[in-house]
């Protein structure tokens, strides 16, 4: 395999990670040598010098373009086009709504509901295709806060809707959960620094308290807008509540929380743990294992987590896995009754499809690409997972 050059945002550099490759500037000069851990001081130095991205050299077995091409070749092109247009439209609606809210103007919630209805229409045709967009529509590393919020909200809406439909919920329920997802972080656009620092894990004690109050700030912003029901506002206020009462802003337990909020809580956590900007980014399958482990401890709603697994499998659609012969494959579809045996396509030959439920082949572990900043879940957090995966020591 030929050595390749990659560009990675400095935001994606993980503190404490020991890299097996040199970091290079645009001229090819070495900024940070292989074998040395990434430090906060290094990131601050890069930022101070106006360096927003760096180049790395190495041999990747799972280039993003390969994964993207395999996914786009696995689903109906017309549906993928429809999904991409729906995501762009939802982003535009969210950004327009945020602009109005920032000017202290009401918004029409029924317009956002129409965006949610379009997601329901697409997901009803093919949940797997819908979930593939969580990988193929990753935002730009240097996107503005409002753009990042709008993309994240659109992805949350589509993921939550796919989860609800897979579980057999009604279309009206799916529209309700999707609409709440589109609006749930609106207030954070008014505090962009708070939003960005939350992803970096660098909030002060006062900022943590402020962040924990943002669901109520959001409902206060939206309450005077027409077409936004009290139920939707209640769901938005509960997205960050946890089943055991350890969430915020009110510390509600699962019996006091709307089920739509339980789905959004699990889906929002998954998206955070797999977001390239997040300070604790995990490989996709480990993000689900985190939810499974914490559901067993009472933190997340088991019913919601089980529904997510049914829709995307333990190895989410778009993730790369290592098979028992050491070959690499991309997950393209789940098998609802076999959560560790999805349908995959080989990276070496994208046209070769394997349904692991009907094959003697098996997944050994997720593939951890040294170029994308993802980490494995610590063994201590996987102790209660019945179908745990091998973890690198």
C-alpha cells in the first residue's frame, strides 16, 4: 500500500495521543515528531501561529474516500440524493430559525416540522441509507458554530427518526422526536464559545452550570413561537436528562421523562462520542458499547438503546471492521436479529458483499484508523457489556 498524505484539522488532535507519524505544515516542515504525545501546549502554539490544519504521512487502510464510495454504491442513488437535499434543507431551516431567534423574532415551528416529515419519508424507504449519511455528510472542520449546530441537529433528527421507525413507532411520533431534535440546541447559537468549549471538554465550573441550563434557555426562546407545541418544548427541555436522575437541568428520572427525550438522549450521546470535534471521540462501535454498558447501569433508557442497535447494529453503518482473516470491511446494513452480524462490503473489493448472518465469517474487532483521532473504549467501561469486543491494551 502506497504512503499517502492526509490533512487533519488541529481541532481533531487528541490531547495525550502518541502519534506514529510526523505532523507537517503546508510546506512539509515537521511540526511534531512521531512518538511524542500531543499536548495542550502544542495545540495552543499551532493556534497562535494561525495553523488550522496539519498534514500527516502514512499508510491508511481505510481512506475516507473509500468508505464514502462504498456507501454511496450500496444504496439507491435517487434516495441518497433525496436524503442529501433533505439534510441541506433542514440545515437551512435551522440556520434561518436561529437567525430569527438571535434577532428576538419568533419562528414558525410548523416549517421545522415539515423538515422532520421529509426525514420520516426518507427513513421509511430505507433506514440503512438514512444512517449512512451520518458518515458521508460530516461537516467541515472549520465550520462556524451555527453551521455546526445545524448539521448536528439535522443528523440527530434523522438518527432519532430512524430509531423510532425501526422500533415500530408511528409516523407522528417520529415527526415529534425529529422536530424536537432540530430545535434542541438553538439557544447555544447565542453562546458559541460555550458550545465549542463543551466539545473540547474545557468548560470552567461556572460555564458548566451555564451549559447545564441551556435546555431551559432553549425552551424560553421558543415558547413564544407559533406552531411549537408544549409537548415539543417539554421534550427539548428533557434531552439531557438521564434515566437514573443524574442528568440536567432538573435531574428527572426515566419515569418522569418523555420517551422521545429518552431516544434523543441516547442518540445525542452517540453523535457526541463520534463527532470529530469531541475531545473524547470513540470508534463508532465503542460509542454504542458505551451506551449499552451505561444502560445496564441505569443511566440510559434500555429500550431506546436497544432500538438504536436494531437499526444500526453494534457495528454502525459506515464503520470499518476487521474480519477473522484480517481483511477490512465497511458495514452497510444491520441485521435486526443479529446485532454483531451486519452486512458488510470488503474494502479491498467494494463489490464483494458478505451477509455475516449467513456466513461463517465473523467480525474480530472494529478497525482503529490512526489518522482520524478515534479511541477505543477503556476496558473498565465495558465490564458489563455481554458482547464486548477485543480492546487494545
